[in-house]
């Protein structure tokens, strides 16, 4: 059974000094371990690149990583899964 973690990371704009949680995308980061365990992290970030960077920093070299924006897989270590 996967472990779920929910995190909200708000973006800060230096220009206006406001937090922009409403402008952020919702992502699901899935980290699949070699032993079959899963970690599912729900996070709000500014874009695909930020979500992918967050996922890859949380995973080890042997983990399988997937990043989902809604029903679209934006990154996967299994290349055939991700939309380019």
C-alpha cells in the first residue's frame, strides 16, 4: 500500500509580495522503490519543471519516478509513459 504525503508549497512573488497558491498546478509525485513500496506525494508547484526537479531530488538512483499533472504523466523514468 502506498504511503501518501500531501504538501502545499506556495509561490512567492517578489514584485507584489503576495503568495500565489491559486496560480499553482497540482502534481502527484510517485516514487516506486525496488522492494515494491511506493511513496505518493501530492504537491502544488509553479510548473512541470519544478515538479520534476522536486521528484528527482527525493528519489534515489534505483527508484522509478513518475510525475503526474492531473491525468497527464509529465515525467517518468519509464520513457514510454511520459507525454513529451
